[in-house]
């Protein structure tokens, strides 16, 4: 009976490992592998109050990928992506809309483009923060690619949580089995 409890513990840990692997397949921590060549790739430091504007022209029927990763995990770096018309409005101080806005330490946008488009990528550092090191990549994929959605991220986080809890439960069951094992 005790041996069966230990085997059950190992089985529960295997289920936890399977859930962990499923969570890693759900969302990758790097840009999509379909991007064969990045049109822009740089690591740079950005000071507080500093901002940088990058302008890119993308061909029609492509999917744009913008990947930004900040080495230090604070929420200091702001990323804004706007089209040409809204960029002119922003510069003029008029109300404008954006394609994407984020201040996460890791951010990836996957934007489908139907016709040739100019996009402006604006990276800035909050005034209250220190100088930050940022990695930025911009590229595109011929055709369509699926973006990472908030639902996908929630699923990944749920799978990670359940895998951790399952593995911990399996370890407790194994330890219980060894403690209850008769001493010879």
C-alpha cells in the first residue's frame, strides 16, 4: 500500500510536469520564429525623460512584429505604436489614437497590415525611473500570424499555477508514503 502511495505521488508530479510543458508551448518568451529577418534590431539605454521615435514602412499583406524587452523588470519603459496620420496628430497636440500602448517589461505586438503602411514606434522612459537597458526588434512576416492575446497569457499563467500546485501535492504524497513506510 505504501509503495502505491509513492507511485501515486510520482504520477501526480508527472501530471504537473505535463501542465508545465503545456504552459511553455502556449506562449513563448521570445519573438515569433516565423520572422526570418528583422529590419531593426538594437539594444540601447534610455534615460529618464528620454524618448525615441522609430519610423518604419511595411509592405502590404504582411504581419508586423514589434518586440521590446527591458532588462530590469520595472514598469518604466513606455511603448506606443501609431500610424502616420495619428503620429501627425500627436505631434500637433491634437487628440489621436494608437495601435498599441504598453509599459510592460516584456511586450510583443503582432499587427496585421493589409496595405503599405508607415508605423511610428515611440519608446520613452518615465521621469521617475533610472536609466534602463532596452532590447528592441522590429520585423515582419509575409502573410498573417496569430497575435498573443490576453486570454492566451491568462491560460499560460493558470497552467503554470496548476502545474506548481500539482507538483507540490505530488511531493507531499511521496513524502507521506516514505514516512508511512514500515521500518525494518
